[in-house]
C-alpha cells in the first residue's frame, strides 16, 4: 500500500525533480502515532497525510493518507524508505484536488541517523487551520486584500480579532460574529449556512466553500477549548 503510494507520487513529482524519471530513496525508519483532538474536524474531502517534504516546499515527495480512526489514534505506517532530499516529515492537510499542503499540523526534521519516532497529540481544529484552509484562500478577496466588505478583515493576523466577540454590522445581526462555544450566537455560521435575509451576497453558494469540511471545521473551532 505504502510502496504503491510512494511510486504514484514519485511519478508525479516533476516540480521537484524535473530531470529525473525516478526519485532515489534512502533507508530510514520512521514511526508515527498521532492522537487526534476535535475529531469532528477530520476531513472527508481534504486529506490529512503523513508525508516527506523538502525545505519550505508545500508539495510532498511522498505521503500516506490518514483514514479516519475510530479511536482517535492513527498509527502511520512505518516508512522504510523516503525519497532522497527529504528534510522533514510532516502531518499535513492537503488540498482537495492538488497534492499541495494547505496547513502543517506537525513538522519534524529528519535527522542524519535515519530514525524518527513521533508520538503526540494533534488538535484538528486550531484557528491557524481555519485561516489556512478557509479565510486566506477563499475570503480575503472581499474581506481583506480586495476591500473590506461589511468592515470585516479576514487576513492572517487580523481575522481572529475581527471575529471573536466582535459585533456584526448592526444592520445585519445583533449577534457577535463569533461567540466562542456558541454555534447559535455566532453570526459567521449563519452567514455561511443559512443565508440570512440581511446579507445580500449569498455566501452559501460560494463555489470554493466545502459544505462539509469547511463548515465542520468552523463549528469545531468555535466550540473547541483550544485557541
Ligand atoms: C464575493 C465577495 C465575498 C466573498 C468571497 C466573501 N464575502 Fe463575506 N461578505 C461579502 C459582502 C459584500 C458582505 C456584506 C453583505 C451585506 O451586508 O449585505 C459580506 C458579509 C460577511 C459577513 C457578515 C459580517 C457582518 O459584520 O455583518 C461575514 C461573517 C462574512 N461575510 C464572512 C465571509 C467568509 C467567512 C468568507 C469566506 C468563506 C466570505 N465572507 C467570503 C462579500 C464576500
């Protein structure tokens, strides 16, 4: 299974080794086990992977896709080889269509001795993931870079303060944009799922928005005690 995955990905990695037909592999021993928190935010359409990365490139050289673990604990396969050039292993969120990392949950440099053991707790719904998966790629063209619709700035570094305990435009709703721990009182969710009459731009039909994963992630973040 893993070898199949490696070979499929290797054929695809033209970005990284344009000249080479085959990526050389080096022997390592990598074991990884993750205990997921906020399992509700485990995606169906985006993929969570354990992968081999180089430097700051978001494109993994090879990866294994995590299947949703019933227990909350995922034991990644023991990698016996990784592509030559791998600088670190990471638990990453990949895009729905491209094999490109949108967010890194956990990154570990690959040492010279060829052994790596990772065992840790991973929060699936930190605010940083909401920013990387939803706000930056899908919202800031209207709420940030390209203007400030409804006075709402969803750019990185500003989004949180513009949402949590921040009042909505008075004409739109008496609710806060986000009230942590309350799905009912968070206008953000109404805008994305209910199409309130006061909002002229229908956000429920934004073509980029994943009706399952993006919404579940926002719900999980709002109700999460972390971040
Ligand atoms: C095509 C432009 C556009 C995009 C893309 C867009 N919005 Fe909006 N948004 C608007 C406009 C315009 C309003 C103001 C609508 C109104 O008041 O009638 C608005 C209002 C809102 C409000 C209400 C704010 C308040 O204080 O009343 C929220 C929350 C919101 N958007 C969240 C988002 C999120 C989250 C995304 C990304 C998933 C997003 N929007 C993407 C145009 C956009």
